[in-house]
């Protein structure tokens, strides 16, 4: 029988996934910072940005995703929401 008190799937006791929390902008200014981020993502799967401008990066990514969807719809002639022509 399994121990019901153990967290699973790499989650901590709060139910959140364990990821490294760093200020990505500070790490990028470090000469070896890009390598640290790359290694953390490769080994752990993610890095949480806790910096002051973390939300701005997320907004930029959301804009890129929406632009990409619009471009795909325009090129394929399909509506991405319904999947129909």
C-alpha cells in the first residue's frame, strides 16, 4: 500500500510543482547566466521568473502567440477556433 502522505509528481507539500525561482533578468546580465538558465531548464524543466519585469515578458509571449494564430488563420484560410474553412 502506498503512503498517502507523500507528495507526488515532483510537487511540494502545497501542491505546487518544484521549480527554481530566480530573477531571469539578473541572471542574463551574468556572463554565465544564459548557461545557468539553459541547464536549469534542461534538468528541471522550468525556471520561474520572479523579477520586476516578469509579467512584461508574459504579455510579449501572449502577443506573439496571438499573432502566430492570426498568421496561421490567414495563410491556411481556416478559423483556428472552429477548425473549419
